[in-house]
C-alpha cells in the first residue's frame, strides 16, 4: 500500500498535487475538507496523510488531532504559513513533518519516501530497555510506563528508540534528524517539538524531565 | 552623557542661585547691622563728649584750673580717652600720652574754627571715633571712643554670614541634585521603555499613574508605541498574506510543472521547449518569493545555537553537487560555532551559488576564528569584482557583471543581499576582496558568542 491522502481545500492545488504524486508512483486520493478527510482515512487508511492548515470548518490543527486520536499514521503538513508559531503548533498537534508551500515535488517525494522507509524499516534488534518505570520494547513497538502501554506515534517511537539505544549519551538535533527522520538537512524544531510531545506522555513533570533531558547547546539524552 | 550633563548643569545652577541669594542677603544684613551699630556708638560718643565738655567747661571756668586733674576726674573707662588742647598745648591723662597723633589735622582745624565735629579714625591700630567739641576760642576738647569691641562683633557677624552663605549654596547644590534625580526619573523610564521596544518588546509601555505630572509625555509615548506596533503588526500580516497568496498558486504551478517535466518526452518539440521554460521560470519564481520573504523577515534576531559548521559546509556542498574537498583543511577541526544554523546554511549556499553563477565556480571554502570573530571565506575562479562594485553587489537586485550572467536565468539578484542581512543579524558583516592570484574572495565575519 503506497496510498497518500491529500486534505487540501484549494481545488487547483489538490488536483495538481494528486497528478504530480501519481506521477511519482503513489496511489493518491484527495478531499477538500477535514471532515471528509477524517472519514476517508477511517474507511480506507492511507499510508501517509498530507494536510493543509487553513481548511474551511474543522481546521488543519484539529484535523491532525482527530487523526492522531485513532491512528499513528505519518502526517505531513503542507502549508503556506511559515511562522514558527504555526509550525510548532502543528507539530505539537501531532504532525510528523512540516513543509512550507511551494514545495518542489522532488522534495515532497523524498520526504514521503523517507517516512515510508521509517515506518517499514525493521529496527535494530534491541532487547527491551528499562529506565526506572519506563519500558521501551522495540520488537513489540510498544512503550510502557508503570506497566501501562503509552500511545506514541511512529516518529515518537523511533525517536525514543534512538535515544534508548544510546542511553546515557547525548545525541545532537542534527544526529536525531538524520537517524530518526532520515533527513540530511532539516528543521531542528521538528526534534524539539517531538521531544516535547514525548515528555508529555512519559514524564511526570514535563518541565522537569526525569528521563528525556536537554543538554544545553548539545542535544538530548535519555537518562538511565 | 547628556543626562549627566543636564544633571550637573541643574545642580550647578541651583548652587549658583543659592549662593547669589545668600550672599546678597548676607551683605545687606551685614551693611544694615554695621551702620546701625556704628551710628549707635557714634551717637553715644557724641552725647558723652558733650556731657564731658560741659563738665570741663565748668571746671575750667574756675580760677587757676588744673587741666590734668580735670581730665583725670572724668570716668572714661577702658574704651574711651579724652584730651584737651588749650592755647596750642595738649593736655591728657598720663596714660593717654601719644593719643593726640590720632586726631586728624582737618578735624582740629574745624574744631578750632568753633564748630564741633566727629570723624572715624584708626588710633593705635584700632578703629575709633573722634568727637571734637570747642570749649572756647583757645580750648578744644576731644573725646576718642575705641570701637574694638564693635569691630570684633562685626567680624564675627561677617564670618557667620559667610558661613551661612556657603552652607546655603551647598544646600542648593544638594537640592538641585536631589530634584534632578526625581525630575529625570521619568525620563529614564522613557529611555528604558524605548530600549525595550528597540530590542523587540512591543508590549513595553509607560505607567501613566506613576508620574501624573508627565501624563502628556506618557500618553504621547504610549500612543506612539501603539501606532508603531500596529504598523509593525499590519506589515507583518501583509507580508504573511502576500506570502500566502503567492505561495498557494506557486504550489499549483510547481506541481503542474513537475507533471509537465515528467511527461516531456510525450510532447512535441515546441511544446517541450515551452514546458521547459515554464518549469524553469516556476523554479526561479519560487526562489524569488522565498528570497523576498527572507528579506522581509529582516527584523528577526539570529537564533544562535551550537552548529558543527564544517559538517554544514560539507552538507551544503553535497546538496549542490560540489566536491566536499572545497573546504580547506583546518576548517575540519573547527569547534562548534554558536550561530543561526538556518541563516548560515543560506549564507554558505548563496555564496557558493554566486561563485558558480558569476565567478566561474568556487575554488575554496575556509572557516576559522580570529580576534573573537568567526569567519567564512569563499574563493572563486572568476574575474573578481571591480572596486566600484564591491559595495553595491550586496544591494538588492544587483546582478554580477559577468557577460551573459543574466542569460542563465538562475539568480534572483537577492542572494548576496540575504548574505549581508544574515551577517548583520549576527552583528557581523560581509565584504568582497580580490583573491591573490585572481578571482574574488567573499569574507563573512561574525562576532563569536559563548555557547
């Protein structure tokens, strides 16, 4: 399944994206509203969802949250807005990546391929890792806190595995972008926001993290 | 600097004013007191002289009077002396010998002429008043009253008044200093608020309640800041709207152009050429919009973080299909720089693109730090930049002078302007020089910041 769902209210943009991505070899469907998109994803789950932020009715942020409620599907925002504020808000809502329009089809296709590689890649066979009350089980694709499974997205899971794999060592944002997102060059805010989201799920107090600590000027470290 | 000057001026002004006022007051009081006391003493002296003259006249009226005895009979105390001149001979008490020299000739002449007179003199080194009373044609009586005590009193008074004047002036200076502190406090708060606004905090306002006397300044200042922030917000929203309105159709164009490019082999020759032009221009238009929006964000501060620059140089080279060996050895060992990664990536990219477009391709990239500044140098193989062009090439929409450079259609004319802007955002600058051996050397210098 190489399906892509495009949620975009501008008919011309949606049509051109559908055509261009079909040329790149994807099965593409498009919807004009978030409501239709959410329904469509429930009925025929796509492998990746592209979503615009400014949608009529339910907006892009709400759409991302709604999709996230039921699904760990990779979500890529394609928006004309390039404010840090918008980017961070979209990532915090649960998006895996953020691209600013106009994005070249080559670039978009490369990002989608990277996302696919990530979701299909078999992770290095790492035994279950335990950090206090936190348990990362790579083989089962699960994170448990005090024995209870914690719902994480695929990207969050990969990020946590990468940090767990190098537990006690600092990984820079660039290293994480390369290893988790598979990007040679990327926006470091992606890492920051994903770390923030993970903290909300695994930390008692995300302002004073016990596991996922920031090493100022260097990067992040998972504390043993 | 100016503020200290104003404060000093006000303080000096207060001190000078207080000194002038207190000196005038002191002088006037001194004069009034002095003349009043002197007049008092003179009047007393004259009265005493007449009384004594009356006594002497009575005594001298008798037969064979003893002039010395008569003079001795007067109770003159410590501060007064009496002498008598009779038929050209001075009579005085023994103790008073020599006092006659203190009586001026002019006064003697007046008295000899039959009129009483008085005069202030110095006698035996002391101030004194001499009163002369004619007793008869041949006899004149002189009463000398020493003013030593009065003189002493006046000296003490003068000293006290001088001290008071000095203390008043000092108090004036202190008052001026104190007053300026309070007067200048609201000005300092205006300066502080202005500095905060300059640093980007548009919420800074003055508290109208804090300085009721300066309500007008406060409200004009706050109005100004309100207007300024409204305008900035409007500009920001305009830029955001423009970017959105331009980016959406560009997205359609980019996707559609990609479809055309992918299917170019299905097209006939003419259509293929046209499709190629569309795709190229869409790409350039896309770059132009991105560059313009980058320039429109000029006010944003650099987001400095630790960046491995030599790695960044290699990445940027890779993404442009340039050999990583462009980075000269030495740059490899660079410690992480604390810079805005996104901006430095664009600086490197734009300098390399510029070298490729106008300089016959880049020949070397150097990294280093000297005197607390990071530097990036990019050398090229081109003809160099003419001296009269070395400043203007960093202006917007100025393109390189290489023949046919315009024809390749690659550049937006904004690349070097963005380099200059990014350098300025770090508090640094960019310049171009002639490279030894030909070609141009672009050098970006950025002040070093601790991580």
